[in-house]
C-alpha cells in the first residue's frame, strides 16, 4: 500500500475512502483470509438485527427495566431456537416445563443440545427452504458470469 499512486488519492474520494478502510481493517482482513470458514459478509447477523429493529417501538412500553431484561432473555431463547430450525413453541414449552420441574442441567436445555434429543421438533422445511434459496442464488450467479463472459 506504499505505492506512489496511493499518495495522489484524496482521502474524501471513494477510492481514498476504500484505501482508508483497507488500512484500518487490514489485520482483520488477514484473519479472514486465514480461515476459510468465515463468511465474507455479515448478512446473517444483519438478519438477526432485523428482529431487534422491528420490535424496538413495541418495547418502549414494556413496563419496566426488569421486564425489558426478561423480554430480552426470552427473545434470545426464541431466536436461538429458530436459528437451530426448531419448532419454537415445542422447544420453549419443554424448556419451561423442565425448569418448573426443577431441571438443573442447563446445558441440556440449550437449543443445539436439545435438538439432538428431540429430532421430531426440527423444522426440516426450513432447511429445505435454505437449500433451495442457496441453489437459486448459485444459478443466478452462474447466469451472470455467463452473461459477462459472453
């Protein structure tokens, strides 16, 4: 990045902003290149934040700070169940029933662990939807590549 061309770029120009971003994020980009399992974007995280944004106005009138914390805990539990492709109602009902019965093995109540002992609660159609969307995206991408090269 120490080329002579970099010195001629104004910092406020789009290319200058890109170079500044690269300079500031260089170490993180190297980490990304070291691990092939890391996604190149944060779309998955952005989708999770959508739930928070949608509920923000509703939570203004939740009642109290303590109620807000309880709602956040419940939202975390529900979101984790959904991300693990579980039937959320069955999962939450079973977890609450077991907690009320005095269950102390909290690790077994985590969605990823609970899923293994309750395969009937896995929403297979969600996995199929995701696969279908990924396939459609791959086809669309392949068509764009062909159109560009042809």
